[in-house]
C-alpha cells in the first residue's frame, strides 16, 4: 500500500499541475481514512475489525469487530469482500454440548447501543477465500446497514492478543505446537 501511495503522489508531482497534486491529496486522504480502523456512516461506527490468520489451505475465515450506533436503531443486513466468494453473518449456538454455526439474515444494532462480533459469538464468515489470511495483512470489507447504507472497513489480520479482548476462546483449542 505504501508503494501505491508513492505512485499516486509521484504521478501528481510529475504532472506539475495543481490538478495532479489535488488528486494525490485526495487519494492520500482516502487511504488514511481506511487505515484508521474506524469507519462510520450515519450513526453507525465500526471499530477494531480483525481476522485471525489462517493456514494457506483454509477455504474459509472469519471477521470480528465492534459496531457502535450513535443514532436510531439500525440493522446489519449483509457484507461482502473481494477476498471471499461470499460473506455471511453467523452466530454460534450451543446445541447438546456442541458449538454450531448458524446463519443470520440480519443483526439489529440498538439505538445508542453497541454489539460485538467476536470469537465464540457472532462473526462474519468469509466463504471461499481467494487470498490467504496472513498475519500482518489486511483487506477491505463492505458492511451494508439498513439505514446507514454501506460502510467500508479495513480488517487487520492478527492474533487476538490486544485491546484487552479475551483470548480464552483460544484455550478451547489444543495448542499442540507448544
Ligand atoms: Cu461461521
């Protein structure tokens, strides 16, 4: 991404005209906004979007984030990304001692409330990954809300270790690598 910023700026300078410089500044602004990890539209804000790294052979992945709603009640009704064939809204239910994923058609975001998508609970399922989810990488995700419309989010690929988020979900799995 750094390289592409340089390319954009370089082109603007080479053109020498104000127009080119303006175009470069707009591009830098857009990229900076996407990298800030907070995206918003109307009253809806999406924060701390992240995915766990997956082995290259993995067909699917998951995305987690927090949605804060400073306006009236809204609904997450869909999502998509160039990184996957399809993105679905899932939750995890416990049936007879087994965890199972369940497809949701929408998720309500209460007025002046917030909801968390996190491991062991609601998540966005990335089905048919076109690129591997590599630690340190990132990708764009477009969430669609009933009222707020489309919100683009930059998702960071990383282990779940910061922001005081619980990593207890990991302890459910066998860490045979230790
Ligand atoms: Cu799922």
